[in-house]
C-alpha cells in the first residue's frame, strides 16, 4: 500500500500575530491544510492519507475535512509527535497496527504548509521510493551558500553547483525507514532534523526528485501573501 503522511504538528510560532497554527490559516477561500490534503486525496495511487496534528487540533482538523472534502473516508487524523521524526513514527505505528507493512509499502511524508505540491512531484516521489527506497524533493540552490560556524565570520563558500534546497515530499520504503529509525543511537536521534538525514547517517542513498520553485513552505507572514499570489495566478 501507499500512504501519505501530512505533517501538521507545528504550532506556527514564526508566523507572528496569531495563535492559530499556520496550517489552519486561510489561503484563498479555505485553510492551507485543506489545499495540501486535496493534492494527495485526488491521487489514485495513494491508498490512505494520514494527517498528523497537535492533539488539541484533531477534532478541528476532522471538522475541516468533513466541511471541505467530500468522500473523505480514506483520510485519517491522528496525533503528531513532539518532533518531526516522532510524528513520522506515529504515522508508521498507525499503519503497522491498522494495515500492516510489507516489503512494498511506501510512505510519502509532506509538510502541511506546502499547499502547491504538484501531481508530477508526488508521482515522481512514488516512483523513486519504489525504485530506490528513499527520495527527497529538491530544487537547485540559486543563492550563494555561505558557511559560518560562529555566526559572525565566513568559514567557507561552497560551490553552489553541488547544493540544493530541500523541499517535501520525502518518501520512503516504510520497512527500510522503520528499521533505520530503530537502529539510531540516542545521540544520533538528538541531531536529526528530517527523515532523509537518518538515511545519510547510516550511509544509505537518498535519490533526488526535482521540485518546483512554487512548492513553497508557508512559514512567515510574507509567505502567506506570496501563496495567495501564486493561488491567484493558478486560477487566472
């Protein structure tokens, strides 16, 4: 089976001026998270879409799905974890307990605040996860990358041609991801920021999937303004 895990566990502390997590803010005429969920629900290759939210927003999320998405029986809302990888593990545990995991099971993990993910990106993730076991959606870095250890002076300026900006989805063979997560030491777990880093820590390959510059993450107030502009362009 193929599962989508929509990671909506954040509280949006960088959005400013609102107590509402950014995934529940309005984009166009509906919440950001609904735009995102819709992209996965319409994909016929995805069997179940699991939405992981803060515990106190589970009922709110269910209500929004019932309001905006008809025939939503393949959408499941569960509690996220304290960290991104905890949230992913919650989704894997739910899958194992309710559907079982075989050698072909795939999970597509995606930020709830990237509402412009395309059908092509999702399909490429599915294909790459099946073929390679792990993939990350990226776009080439356009700005010069500057490394500074102390935050005051430049240590190095790497060759930009070798660097990419990570997006999501990140997609995996579930068994492979589960086994690698369980092999982590506590020290390794403490430094992880996303699931792909688990693979690189264990010297496992992660295949690159081409993203899109419009596949933006809504983090700051400016991002929401930009997202509304992108949405207007799509509808024109």
